[in-house]
């Protein structure tokens, strides 16, 4: 029976039961064609599996072959580049459709592997996330399940309201509204909203939106030296594309006395 192992100090966790967001019900779309041309528009995320089999090592890390089911080419070779804080993996397709890159770093939560920029030919816009399970072998086999898409476009967002008004002698009320949506209309967008005064985070809100307006009223007490607030809105689509929007407002004079 295979067992899990750590690679160069990184413990690779078993396949997560859930990825960042649920897969939409309809995932039958036209991907980039087999001639190697990239998709002309973003596509709906789908789950697919990549199985790496280690056949040797170089001074940079493990090398070997891979097979895949769905979305990407069916087979090819891979090479790991191991670093102090992670592993970069480049997979090159046997059918000459291109290459795609992934990266793992500690601290990314349940789905630490990302499909990252750096792909070639068909895979320049491939993005995604997932996790991997490593068996000790021999041979050593790494099985990765990804949620991926040909989509390198970050979500869009608009902050329509960010006001600050006195609530009491030492407190204030922040009212904010925003809308956010992805270029793939069926995709949900994860948002992280924070209000800071300098380096101090005063409030945070998180959630999921599919384009509807979201509004919050936050009652906060600023540090005595604070003169303005910063709103930071981070938007993430299902395959990891991220956009960050920032706004600032000065505190009303009443609160500065």
C-alpha cells in the first residue's frame, strides 16, 4: 500500500474534498482546439487529474513522465525545480501542444498547488488550483487533482460607496457598497473586504458574490493617531485570478479632537 511522503521538507496533503468553489453545473464548453491555438475567451472551470511518475533526479529536483485526464494533453514529461519554500513543476506535452507550469508553497490552505503563468502555446492562459497526493513507490507517483480553465482574466469590481461618518465621540460608521463579477458569468467570485487605519486592521468581511451588490455598515474605533482609513477589496475567481481594489477616506474632523 502506498503511503504519503514529504518532498524536500514539504508535506503534501491528500486530495481535498472540496476545491475553492463548487464546479458549475454546466462545464461543456469549447476549449482551445488541438492545433495549438489558444482559446479566444475564458472558459468554464472543470476538474482534471495529472499523474506524475518519477523516473530520476537532477540537481534541481525530480524528473519523469505524466499522464492526464481532461482539459490538458494526455501525456508528456515533467521537471521539478525545488526551492526552500516550494516546488515549481513544468510539464511539457508529448503532442507538441505546449507546456504548463504549477507551483506549491506552504500556507496556501486546502488547495496549495496553483497552475501559474508561464505556459506556452495552447496553455498560456491556463490557470487553476488543486492539491496532490504523493505515494512512496517505487516508483514515486504524485497524483494531482486540479480545478482549471483557460482563463487568465481577473474578476471586475466597482466600489460604489465608501463613506465615513461619526457614530459617537470616539467611534465612526463606515458604509460601503460594491459589485463584483467574473468574465465567465456563471463563476462565483470570492471577496475579502478589509478596513485599515495604517497597519491596524479594524474590520474584515468575506463572502461570495455572483454580481449582486453587497453592502456593509461597520462601526469602528480608530487608533488615536489615525487620520484616514483604507478600504481593500480583494476578488478571486475559481481558478485563482485575483484583483485588488483600494480606496482611502479621511476621518471626519469631529473624530480627530
